């Protein structure tokens, strides 16, 4: 196809054939005769092979193409992909390639893929359509448009669902126009040996091609989201359409104006887009045309995004009226869906009035997908207004009307499943609701625009398609924390994004910040990655957890926004508030009883209260599942997000934070105090891990139950790999550096969770003193939890002590004796053995401290499938996953010296640290803020004494001080080797001192309760 402006040039050449004609009508007849004469003559002499292939004089696109719209409106999208692809075989193909009619085939294949959730293929098709347009951007100049369009005087559409608010004057547009193909002047080609392209006129459905160009531009912007404005093709579309490639000063310019407006909107230029779209609404400034409804729909979307809901609703409804005249049922369907959502989000009372008559109209026209969309929206509307029975009947009708065809497996089926899940859960049908939700969420994860845009943004950065500055902005947008409006717009989409791990794009954002020397930002991004790592493995991507925290956590843990959300949720969901008051009353009554009531009456009362608390909490959880699927906003308070500067500002003098973060390529280290900040990269993480395994071997960590020869524990061979490890993890810090600090706070990652920092030798120490002998050491799962929260410690706390057998061959009397000693030292303590009156998830709300003196479960149950109470293991309500549910609030302090980790096998059985991180986050998400966990279990008198000394000081000292004090005392104590179940010693050995780190370096303190405002800080007790 020639790139000349063919209409103007053809008319200039045809002037040579014109006779002297006085009237304009006669002139047009003469022109037509001359064109026909030229075409016939050129066609007679032109070689047959140079004509367009395989199309004859049929209208483009052909009948096969239009025949697929029936199945499309019926929801047979997979069949439509095949059908539209087959129809492309009848498209126009010349020596210059495919013509613009192919835009239609690509666009409708894209629409079909889009409805099936195949966004990658959909975008490919829309992109191909846009590129074809750019290759033939002047195609409208070849169209023989009439100078004017008449108005439609015989209305054939009865609008039953409302009344237009703007003058609705419909144009009577022909289905096809004549388009000039080839060249009228082929002399130069003939003389110079070029290709001769004889002129010809073909009937073309110009308005359908123009519509498909507009649809592809719009859908491309919709799918690409914030990445679209940075894609080169978007700029090319804007530039091409800014030149107004259509007949000048002609009614057909409305087609270009709408396409231009959509291109501007996809380039995030909404103000200019609105102007162009409004200009193109009317052909010749008077008549609605086939693209008017699409422009109104886009204007409605822009107004909706600006939260101008009244304006948006008006535009959406006007789009349905105009679309009905031109049989644009796809636009009608989308406009109705957007209008229904606008009605709900804007808080309009009652049911969206047009829904019922519009559904009846769609049914009468046999427009299945439009009818189903209207019924699905109506079902949500009825549900929101409290009409549960009619909502259930309506969603059932929608499912029945959709049938079991292809549409059920696509976006439409997903929407039905999602609303069905909400309704079924509200009806108490948890099994049906869960099944529907699983189906909806499974589809949304593969069809999520948000996840698709994350991948697009990441690909733009890694391919060098955008600058680092723009990449940072894109990552910040697509990887943002959910905003209240995100929950308003599409809760299922937010849940899908939050519950789907996407670590690689987040890592790239982290590495981008490092490359730009934004070290603080990099550490904050690392915290977001850890946070996402936790949220992606808990139910609904952390949505339920967020609601529990917003509704139940102490106010000290919530910011102002979350506290306002609590009030709003309690006002909106009165049934939950009523149950919450019942739960509070039951907990208050239980607190008045001893943990183990001595008399039968109190035991019976306690059992009744726990049963009541369990029933009420179950009811609250059922309501939370319903709220979670609603459009209600709830921030995610845990793990918190905190700026590095804020953490530094509140960090006490003398405290050093070492935060590590492992990516797929490197292991990164960050070190900061209240005044300084440093970053370093750890070379060869694999070598570091090998040194760790060597350290564990020299610490005699082979098997969790193996006896260790006393001779092995007399060796100092472990100090060599330990010193090398500390040198790497501290970036070569020397003795003078460590002398500045009184506290070390570590934020581990990956296998560094197993490193016993307590045992690592202090550089420059002549005696080989360990770090714990010089400073306090504690750990935090994220940088934002380094300082912990502002909850005050209860003056009178309750302690539960679980006594049993720590080692398989150990005498239970040791643990029992220690338990009694500890109970005596800690006022308010109760020793628990045997069966419990309630599962740990309920019982744990009645004490503030839990001390474990019995063996715990294997690591294969981590992170959430093990029982923190142990006495109820294997029973309902026992696992950590149950502790994270209501009633919220597990013990604030946990002492687990029998916890197991892969370190006790020397990492020979693997271990990437995730089970430690997730377990700790799970415990803290349940309300705990201080945990003593063992990396390897020792048992015996040494463990018993350590636990006693540590626990009895918790009411009086910060946990880190108590931890260090207990280790110091243990190392100076003389023990009987016969009371150490894991020690193999000669019978002649009567006592020994547990100075070897095997006995004390495995106790890891994870603590976020050590926060004290700097101005009130007091020195820790010796």
C-alpha cells in the first residue's frame, strides 16, 4: 500500500478526466465514472498476481468474522479465539503485508483471551493490532466518506432501564464505505521497475476497524496499567494520532479524536484525554456514532478513578444507551458492571434500579453474558443491602444462565464464584463458600492484572527499557502495600496479589536501590520483602490477620489509621461487635479464676467459660471470613513498616543493629547505630555456609539425641571457624569497634538464623571471650521489629510451666523439680501436666508467660503445624495456625528451650531459615513479643538451671539482660555429668563446668519488648 495521501492525490489526478460540470452533484458523478474507468483500465492491463489475494470484492472484515460475535456474546471465548483466527484467513494480504482489517481479528482474539484470563496472549493481540494501525496510520484518508450523515428517524431500540440525560440523536451510518486500494499513478513504478499496484475500490466496514483500533488502544492501557505510559509503542500511538490522520474538517474526525483520547488516557494524560474524548462524542457535533459509547465508558472510568462517582455513574449509564443503538453489547455489559460497582462503592442506598429491567432486556435479546453480568452485580448489591435470600437466588440464577460452558472457566465464572463464596459464607455454608472461594482465587491468581503489571514492570527494568529513576517509580507503584481504595475496588484482586509470592521483582527493586546508593531505602525494601514472605503463606495473603489485628490488637500496636478503621468496622459490622463484647466478658470472667481451679464448681465454671469463649471466637472467625471478602479497608499492622531513620532515632546509644538480607545472587549486610550507617556485601555465601557447617561439627551437633563425649567439649577447635564467621558477618570489625557497643541486635536471613552469635569469639580477646560475655544479644525477624512495641509490662503476670521429659532418656523428676522451683520463684505460676481443659489457642489467653520444660515437636511441623503448648498436640485448636486466630493474644513471653531447628543436625538435613522466620512471625502475630528458642536442644540439669535463672528474672529485668545473666551463671556453675542426658563422661568424673558453647550458645532470644524511650532509659542491672 502506498504511503502517499491517496484520496487527495487521486482526486487531483481525476481532475484531468473531468468535464465542465456546473453542479456539485454532477461533479461527483463524473468523479465516480472517472475512478471506475481508471480502475477497469488499470485492472485489465495489470498482472493478476499483483492484486490483493484471496478476498475478491467481499466486504472487509468478512462474514466469518461477524458470525463469531454470537458465540462471543454467549461466552464461548475459547471457540471465539479459534473462530477469529480462522476469519483472519479471509483478510486482505498484499505484497505489502496485511491490511488494517487484520486489526479486527487481533482485537477480538485479544478480547476473547482477556475474558479467559490469558493476559499475556491478550496483550500480544492488542499490541499487534496497534502496530498494524501504525503501519497504516493514514488508512482513513483512502476512505470515500459521504460529506454528511443523516439522523436515524425510525428508532428500533426500546430503552427500558433508564432515560438519557443528554440529547440522544443517532446517526444512520452505512455498514460499509468504499476504500481506494493501490496507486492511480503507477508510471514511475513502471519506468523504474517497481511494483505496479493498480487502483481498486473495495467495500470495507470502516467503523468496525476504527472501533477495534480504539478497543485495542484502550485494553492495552488497561492491562499494562502504570507501565503503559513508559512503553515506546504508547508514545508512537500518541504521536501518530496527534497528527489527526483522517479527512480534515470532516465528521469522520470523531473516530480519530476518540482513538487519540484513548491513547492519551493510556499515557496517563487524563486531562487531555477528557478533552479529546468529549470532542469525539458526536459526529459532526450532532450525532452519536458507533464509538460514542466507548468514549462515554472511558470518560466514566476516568471520573471513577477521580472518585467523582456521580459523574462516573452518569457516563456509564449514557454509554449503555448509546451502545444499545449500535448493538455494542460488549460496551453495554462493561458499562453496566461499572455502574453497579459505582453504586455500591459510593454508598448509594438500595438496589441499583436499572439492574432488573436491563437484565430482562438482555434476556429478551438472548445476550447471555450481559444478563449474567447484571445478575452477578445485582446479587452483590442485594447482599450488601442485607437481602441474603434474594442475593442467593440471584447468584444461583446467574450461575444457571451461564451454564457449564467456556465462560464458567473465565473471568465471568470467577466473579460468580466470588459472590457465591460471600453469600454462602454468610449463610453458614462454610464448605460451599470455601469451595467457591478456592475456585475464584485460583483463577484470579493466574488472571490478576496486578501480578501481570508487576511482571511487566520487572521486565521493563531488566531489559533496560526504562531508566533507573522510572523503574524505581514503577516498582513503588506495582509493589505497593494495599491502599484502602484497592480493597474498595477489588478485594479478590488484592488477595490474589498478596497471597502470590513474587520475590524476584522485589529483589530487583532492592538491588536497584543499592545501585542508586539509596541504602536506607534498600533496607526498607528488604523489610517489605520479609513482610510479603510472611503474608504470602498465611490465609488470604494476610487479609484475615490484618482484620484480627485491627479489631483485636491492643491500641498501642495500632497507628491512627488502623484505630479509625477499627471504629468503622465495628460500626459497619454490628454482629461482630456484639460477639466481641461476649468474648471480652468471657475472658474477663476466666481471668478471675485460677488456671487450675481447686474445686469442682470453679472447674465446671471454667469449662463452661472456655466453651463459651471458643464458640464466640468461632463465630467471630466466621464473620471475619465474610468481612475479609468485602470491600472494607483494613491496614496490615504486622509486621509493621518503619523507616530506618525513625528506627535510628529511637535506638538507644550503644546498640548496634546488624541486618542481613539474602537475594538469589548475594548476601547483603547492613549495620547501623543511632548515629551511623554502613553497608557491605558478604563474599561467597556458599563458603560461609560451609564454615557454619564446620562450626556445627566442631560443636558436636550431629544428631538431636546423640550423646557427646566430654573430651570433644574440651576442644577449642570450634573457635577458628567461629572467628572467621564473625569477621565476615561484621565486615571485619575489630576489637576497638566492638568496644563501643553494649547491645547487638541481629536481623537474620536465610541460613544466618542458625548462627550462634552468642558464641562467636570477640576479636582481640586474649582469653577468647565470646560476644555474649561483652554485650547483650537479641534477634528480630524484621528491621521494623528491632525496637518492638510500646505495650507496658503487666505488674502482676501469670506464668504457665509445662513440665515433662526434655530428653527421651531423661528422668522426669529433674524437670518436675525445676518446674516447682520456678513456680516458687515466679509468683502467679502454675505447673501444667497431662490433659488441658481447653486447647492452647484458648488457654493461652489466660497467662502472660509460657515456659516449656518438655520436649517439642520435630522441625517438619514448622512453621505453623506444631503446638506451642505441647500438651494438646494433635488436637483441634492446638497448632500455631490456630493461635493466630481469635481469640487474639497468646502469651507475651515464651521460653522454649526444647525447640528444634535444622542446626541440631549440623544443617546436614537442609535448612534455609524460612521455617525459623515464619515460626517467629507466627508467634509474634499471635501476640507474643519475647521468645527464647533453642537452636538445638541440650536438656539435663544445664537446661533446667538456665531456664530457671532466665525466667525468674523476667519480671525484673529486660529479657536481653536476663538472657545474658543466665548464660553467665550457667558457664560458672559446676554440674553433675550424670544429670546431663546428652553428655557421655567417664564414671570417675564427678563434676564439670559447662563452659563449652554446646551448653549455652543455642539459646536465641527474639525480643521486641526491649523498647524504652531514650530519655527514660535506665542502665540494665548487672
